[in-house]
C-alpha cells in the first residue's frame, strides 16, 4: 500500500489550471524603503508558477490567525472551498496586496506599515525571515488572461491621470516603470498622497511625467491632498456627453467602490486608488463637477479608514 503523501508532495504532483492558485511562501528578507513602507521578499517551492498581468496585479494574502499559526489552506484547487467552509472566526485573515515585482524564485510585496491595528500591517512589522504565509495569485499554467488588474490603458494613450495614496504606490511605481519603457509615452500627470515627506521616494522619471508628491501634514485627514489634486488636475475641456448626473451612489462603508474604465478612447485615461471615502469624493469631483468621461476612469477604494476591508 502506498504511504499517504504529505501536503507538499501532493501539491507538487498537482498542476492547477485555474486563473488563480494558492502558493505557500516564506519570507526571505525585509527591506526598509521609507518610514512607512517596507518591501517583503518571498520565495517558495513553486513560486515560478506565479505570474502577473499588469503592474496593479492584485493578490490575496492569508496571514496567521489570532493563535499565531501560519495559514494552512490546502495547496490544491480546493483551497477556496476550504476557506469558505471555515467558520468566519477560524478563517485566516485575508487582505489584498499588489505584486510589486516577480523574479525567478522570488517575489516582492511592498507593505504600508500603519501600525499594530490590522493583521497584515502587524505581520509585516514583526515577521522574521523564514515566516510562512499563503497567497492566492495568478497561475502561470492558466492559458488565458488571469484578470485581477485594472491598468489597461488603450494602446497609444495620449494622456493619463493618476491619483493615489501610499497603498497604491507599489502599483503606481510599476505603472510608471512600464510607461518609462515605452517608445512613445503618454503625458502622465501623477499625484501621490503619502504619510510623510520621507516616504516620497523611489519613482522612475521620464520627460513626459508631471509628478506631485503630496506628503500629509500633521492633522491632515487621509485623502485631503488627493481631493485637492482632483480639483486642480488637468482634464479634457469637453465634458463627457453622459455627464454622470445619474452617477450611482455607493456606501463605501458597506460596498466596495470599484469603477472600471471601459473605453478605448486614447485622449484621456484615469487611474485612481486609495482610501475609499476619498476615492468616492474624487469620483464626484472628476465625473460630476469636472465632466470626465466615466468610461475612461478606474476608481478603486483600496481600503477604508476606520474599518476592515476583507
Ligand atoms: C487591489 C488592492 C491592492 C492593494 N495593494 C496594497 C499594497 O501593495 N500595499 C499595501 O500596503 N496595501 C495595499 N492595499 C491596501 C491593503 O489591502 C489595506 O491597507 C488593508 O486594509 C491592510 O490590512 P491590515 O490587516 O493591515 O488592516 P485592516 O485589518 O484591514 O484594518 C485595521 C485598521 O487599520 C486601518 N488601515 C488599513 N490600511 C491602512 C493604511 N494603509 N493606513 C492607515 N490605516 C489603515 C483600517 O482603516 C482599520 O481601522 C491594497 C488594496 C487593494 C484593494
């Protein structure tokens, strides 16, 4: 009789063909990027089966629960069912992050360190090399577009507007690296609200880039700088024909604000991500007050001030 296989052996023998699959990874090293940003580099047996479709590729990260034990979801395609079948209180905490970089045998995630309040920030602060977590991430074996990203500017886009806070800095850095590598680049107007002046670091530069770092001042509420950027950013002077008077309201405390651009218009492309209440207000300013075409705008609530967003 064959001996029962360990979870790892079973996973090795298993080749998922779903768009996302589960990866078990261990922390290799931490690199401090700035007072509030830390890069965590991971490795794992099958990490080269991970892929990324765009610089804002999102993944789900599973952290240790209250007992401190690493997550142990099954490494085959039953992981999601197993997660959903767990009583809510027993599920490993799950948060959304961005693949900052993928190299042979390694991947990076840049964590905002916002203190001890959430399992993700807490883990990123205290984890030592060797610590294990699990990630649901795009599967290289999948024959198609795995999805899970919104940065899809039309080929030949002429102007892009990006407004973001620190949680979207990993995505924006990748976006600007991609733009810098183009032969013909769009004009890129970029506003980045950051926790402090010392966090305003690490972006590529190119002649068509107009970048404004917006460090928060003491007492500033999250998003205030992004709102004023939305009010003064250059937008097309011809208001969109369907001028969003009927913009559906959304309660960002209970629903996820996630508007996707759907147009191939090359003249103007918008990508906004950050604290959800601020993004909702930016949506109103850009679409209602300033007449930006709703179909050319990605508007994404990445997190909620004062609330958990699982
Ligand atoms: C598509 C997508 C991609 C993302 N990519 C990244 C990324 O690459 N790097 C990254 O750091 N974040 C990223 N985020 C944001 C991240 O998922 C949230 O910040 C998440 O809430 C952090 O989880 P937590 O366990 O630390 O805190 P939670 O348990 O979710 O929240 C606990 C408390 O902390 C507050 N809080 C959460 N995040 C912050 C913050 N950044 N600043 C201040 N207070 C906060 C909450 O309002 C709450 O009061 C991304 C989110 C999305 C949707």
